[in-house]
C-alpha cells in the first residue's frame, strides 16, 4: 500500500498529537479544511494550513471552507487550490454548498473551529475522514480528535 510520509521536521513540531498517515488512495481529490470564521483567527491558522498542504500527495488539492467575506484573502494565497465560500456561516449549509463539496470529493477534512454543525455538514458532503477538536460533543463523529486542555 502506497503511503504518504510526513517530513521529520513536521513530526517533531507537535509530538503531543498522534500522527495518522493515510494511504495515498484514501486522499481521493485532496483535503478540505474548515477555517475559522474571523480574519484574525484565520491568519493565525495559516501556519497549520501550510503544514497540511505539505503532507498532501502530488495531484491532491487543498481546499478551504470559509465565510464569503474572507474569499479575497484566501484567493491571494497561491497554495490554496480551491475555495468553498459559505453564504451563512452560522446556519446549515445550502444544498448547493454541500453538493459542491461532494463534487470535490475530498479524502480528509480538518476542522479549525468547534462547530458540531460543520462536522454534520461535512459528513453530508461525503467526507468520512474528519479530524479536529473533540469539543461540544462532536468527538464521536471524528475519525481522530484531541481534547482541549481545561482553562
């Protein structure tokens, strides 16, 4: 089985989280990342998004799901391959938005926010390999998750 290797520098950067390496065929058309809703949070998430781009196999696209207001910002990032703008970030996604994700057919999804709704919408979009924080009772819907430390 052909697998993707993660560069040693990337693995050393976060030793507290287990590393899952997906088989090359499991990536399908790429990875989809649900970015934070606010510009400042999205900017702070860019280093993590860049690291995710580095582990993608050749010919796999990096897609982002963002609020429509951040579309221009993400268009300026040459290494983001596809953008899915959400018209309403605090409501269920439209049928067209879910259908667009199904057409993209990502093999994995990562959530940089804590929304149970977004996990459910990505599942409806056909993304089965989902990773993110186990907050707000959504851990059982994720393939891999971590718990946030207590405040």
